[in-house]
C-alpha cells in the first residue's frame, strides 16, 4: 500500500485527515502512534522531527507529508478521483482555505488549551478560551445562514476541519440554543458517512478523553 497514516484515533487533527481520506475513498495503512511509547515516538520523529501527528508517508512519491491542511491539499492533488475538497475556482478555494484555518485556529486552539489544562490539572483561568469559542460559534452560525456547507454548496476541506473541531468543542462549551444554523450544520456533519466512520473508529478510545462524560449519548453507541 502506497500511503501510511501515522495517527491516533482520538486526535481531532487526525480526524480531519481521515474524513478527507474517506471522502476520496483512498486506501491507507494506519499506524497508531502512542506518544507515551518510545518506539512509536521515534518512528514518528523519523518522519517528522517535530513529533506531532498526523503524518502521511507516501512510498510512491517517496515523500513525508505533515500538517492536516497540507495533507488534504496533497491528497486532493495526487489522489482525488473525482470530487475535490479544494475547488478549482479560485474564489471558492479561498473561502475553503479561510474557513479551514478558522476552525484550526479559533476552535481547535482554544479547545486544546481547555483539554490540556484538564490533563495537567492546572485549573487555569480559561475564560478567554471559552469566550473565543463563543465568538467562533456566532461567526459560524452567521456564515451558515444561507449555506448547506460552511464554504459553499459542496462539502470541502473546511468541513473536514469543522467536524472534529465542533465535535470536541461542543463537549466543552455547548452550542447556544439561538445558533440554529450552527446546530443544524453540526447535525449534517455527524450524519455524513465519512464523519460517522471516524466517530465509530474513535468510540473505543473515548474513555481516554478528559471530558468523556460530556460526550453526548448519541455518539457513545454504534448507530
């Protein structure tokens, strides 16, 4: 098999890449990396010395590709069969890239700070991070007022970024009732077959998530 994904099934950034792989129907060998295991950590750092996943090893191209957005761009260029997750149209592609970065920077970053604080038992002041999530929710809700998917009419890389970011963020800061567009969008996301598959694969590991008790019941049993 040409592609090997170095990943962890609880990682939101790995989920983002897995959704893209499943959307394209790309075959990939998965190498689960436990960062607490010295051999696993060394295997990952041999490909990407920073030591963060996801990383894809492409034996055909003899190339290692890191960072979730870059990996999806790479898959779109070399492996997309028909539909693309980054459209050819420049204006639409710009919108996709903007919202991809939005979810990574303004949803993923604050949620990871909150989770990291729980792991360290630091009990820090996380009011800023929670406020950023609330601001992001409002912006997403407005963006979706007239759209089925966050960057337009079709599912894109931006939605690959949105699904895991919103899944975990919603366990930390609930979506406000008044954000009906955001709530409906999240329901569409989690009903997408590629997203359902990622959630199904992550389910056996949910107990390791520091906020496992806040995962909604609907995600705790196979549908």
